[in-house]
């Protein structure tokens, strides 16, 4: 019995001695290298250490120096100057579940993590101190530097390094999210069953500041409870459409309240300055939206999109399930003023402007304005109805070399004017009248030109058409059909007008001079897909003091 006692005592002492030797060896460079090679050989991960430290003053902590960890044959996912592992009783059943993990002076690069894999370690608490984080392949690519903070508990999942149930508080010196950089970033929140709750967001963004709170559910839908942006100064290489793409890329963004004050945003061909905006109770879904009791209040110094520029625009609107009530729109535009109010209804996708006022414009039409007029409107806009419109002291110019024109001091009014129907621009119904102080149509000067028209489903009827030319007067009437061929009839007479007044408008030059009385009757087709001249048939009678001429035109040619 004494022999057995001495044997077991000796065996126990040898085991203790082996443990002491192993303990000492593991804290040497050789021991750290051996342990690194053993983990790398026995698992699908590679591990590199320069030293393993343990201090009996903190018996539950193991320090790993110059730590590097990642997939075999791939760059490291985690590199750190020091990793502090806090041990826990749970490790007897789950050796890779630590009480705490502290990463100090390192980098976490999730681009090096293989898809559909998860890190093999867990912790009741993950602590980061001065860490750089790279996550370029997520839905919102992110780079963060000088990250400090904690996450508890930390149980990473495949394709979700934060896990499914945790609380966190993280600060970063700099953070770039989807190409947008921020400084002094603070994030507080939690994750619950893949639902991300950001209870506190704060950052210095684009020389301004951002504060708020928001959440994202497991399906990727965002809900912004409150977000405030102050003094933002942002420049981007993206077009306006690309800049707004992140809002369309997620399933939905629900905004309870968004405030933006004194913002300046600029892209390659667009800009907005001195923007103040408040948006409430609106949900964005791709290119659509929904709301019940929402509102928009916005004003800016300038808004530029390509060649389109508004100065001092003001917009106030209310949103509902039925559509949008535009309570106020006003802006300075091309040296004039535009004001409007009305509504857009979702059921019929109609924009109704109860009032439209345009004054003092100096507007040059784009050279492709005819092509734009013939383009199909987007799906959300089926028709445009102007209940009442007025125009005062406007200058309209067309520099198209084929037929340039200009109208000076253009005034006008319209009632119940249907300008678009079934996604197509036109004059489909209503009444309108316009007059100008002076006008030039293809180098022919006119004084006090005037036009009045009314339209219905069958035709546009020009009931008044008049202008002074030379020492005489031109008067006429016309009709334009509403079918695809756009049949045109025109009756025009002139008294004491130049004999060749029609020469610049397409009628061949007459061998006449001086003033004349003329009578023109013409029929043709304004079909958008075919030229006008081949469709024109008409007769012209011109009488001067010296002689009279009558001509007939067929297919655009004088017989």
C-alpha cells in the first residue's frame, strides 16, 4: 500500500511538473510558435503568435501578442498587436467560448472571411480598442478606423459577424459607409433576432453633424424614427439618380421624421444649396412611396439638375393614402417667378394644378423640346390638368435654326386645360388665350400677336389668330384633330400686309411687291412621325394695287 501511495504521489508530482514546464514553455517564443503550428495543422484556420502571456495577478486572463488569425491559404481576418482572452467556467464544455475577448491595436478585415463561414470563437463580451474594420462586400460597404467599444454577448453567425442577439456601443474616429465618410462616430444599440436597433447615432458628417435613431428588421427594411442633419457640405462623383440609389436598393425606408438644415450637396451635374427640409411619416419603397398623414416642408437657395435651375424654391406638401396635396410651390426660374398649388391623386395618377402663375420668365427652349413633347410620360403621371393658369410679361425664345421664334411680353390665361392624357403631352381639353407685345417667327416680325383656342376630345379649335405685320393685319382661324394624323385646317387673311409675308413660313416667294390683301386656305397633317410639307394642300390669293396672283399647292408643291 505504501508503494502504491508513493507511486501515485510521484505520478502526480510528475504531472504537476509537466504542467509547470508546459506553462513556462508556452510563454516562450518557441511555445507560442508550437501552439500556432498545432492550431494551423489541426484546423481549417491559420494562427500566428509571437508570445503567450499569463500573470497570476489576473489568473483568468491570457494575453496573445502579435496575433494573426484567418482561413487557411487566405489573408488574415483578424490581426492585432494584443488579444486578451478572459476565461470562464463555460469553457470546460465549450473551449472556444470565452468570458471576454479584448482586441487592441489591430485590424478586422471581413473581406478575407470565406462566404457562408463563421468565426469559431465566441465571448460574453467583445471589447475593441483602436481597431480598424474593413467590410467592403456588405450591402452598405464600410471602413472604420480607431474603433473603440464593446459588444455583449458576441456570437458570430455565417455572414453576420455581429450575431443575432447582442447589445453594443461603438465609437470610431472615422467611418466611411457606402462611400460617405464620417468622423467622431458614435453608435449605440442592439441586435435582436437579426433586427438591428440603433438607439443613438451621432457623427460629424461632411463638415456638419448627424444625430438620430433608427432600426432595420431581418428583411432589410429600415425605420428612421428621427434623423437630424445640420450644416452638411457634401460633394460626390455620383449623378443625382445614383446618389439616391441606396434609398431604392433596400426593400423599404420608413421615415418618422427627417430634418435637414443649411445643407449643401453637389454632384457632377447637380447641386442644391442652403437646403432646409422636414419630412414626416413617409415610407419609400423602391420608386414608390406610401403615407398616411405625412408632410414635406422644404426650401433652398438653389437647385440645379443639368440645365434646369430653380432659385429660392419653396415646397410644402401633405401626403395621404389618396395622394399628395401640394399646398405651396414657388420659385424664381430663368429670371421669373413660378407659383403653383394643387394635388396628385394615386388612383388615376393625375396631377391637378388648381392655380399656376408664371411671370417674368426669360426662357430659351431646349433644341429638343419637340422631341420631349412627344415622349411618353412616366408610369406615375397619367395626366396633367391645369384648372387655372395665368402668364405675365414672359420672354420665350426658340433658337432652332430650322424655324426660330421669339415672343416678348407674353401674357395669357387658361382654364381647365388638360395638358397630358394617357401619359402623352397635348392639349386635350380646356380653353386658353395668349398675346404678346411683339414676336418674330423665322425672321418675320409681328406686333401684338394673339391666339385663343378651346379643345375637346375631337379637335383643338383656334378661334382667334391675329397679328399686325407691316402696316396691315393678319387674322385667321384653325382646327387640329386629336387623332394620330393630327389633321390641320387653316384659314388666314391679310389686309395691307406685305405680299410675301408668307415667304419665311414655307410658301414659295411671289413675284410681287408692296402691300397686299391675301386669302390662304390650307389643309395638312401635323403627324409627329412625318414631315408637314408633303401633306399640305391649299390655295392662296394675293392682290396688290398692280396685280393679283392665285396659286394652288398639292403635296407641298405649288402647281
